[in-house]
C-alpha cells in the first residue's frame, strides 16, 4: 500500500502519464468497481489513456468523457500484437515531450 501511495504522489508531478487499459473493460473500469476512483484520480490533462487489445473490440467503443468526469490529454487505441496505433501513441509522446522542454 505504501508503494501505491508513493506512486500516486510521483504521478501528480509527472509531465506525462500513460494509463494503459484493456479496451474490453473501458469505460466500465472507470465508471464502477474497486479501482474506479483511484483510476479517476490518476487521469488528468497530462494523461494519455491507451486502450489496448483493439483486436477484441475492432470498432472503438463510444464514451462520454464528461460523464466519466475525466479529461485526459488523449485517448489512443492500440493492438500491440501487430503494432496498430503505436505510431499514434509515439507521436503524442513526442509532441508532449517537445512541448514540455520548450523545443
């Protein structure tokens, strides 16, 4: 539990956070369940939500972010087994890093 608290403190000061979630459980994992309030507390304007396993949900789910009470920097759908969406994720990370370093 101390490790979780320490990680939570560190994420508050991060310039960019990447939250990887299973697309088949989104947005339910943020709407309900034990960890929903913890997940919501981690997601802010510096967070990129990465929804993995796109192959299991080929048409991305629709979701209302204002209903979920979260405002992430971006949401990226990926499928790691064939690299689908990885370029989009890397592009967002690259742009975010450049913006935060003044480049």
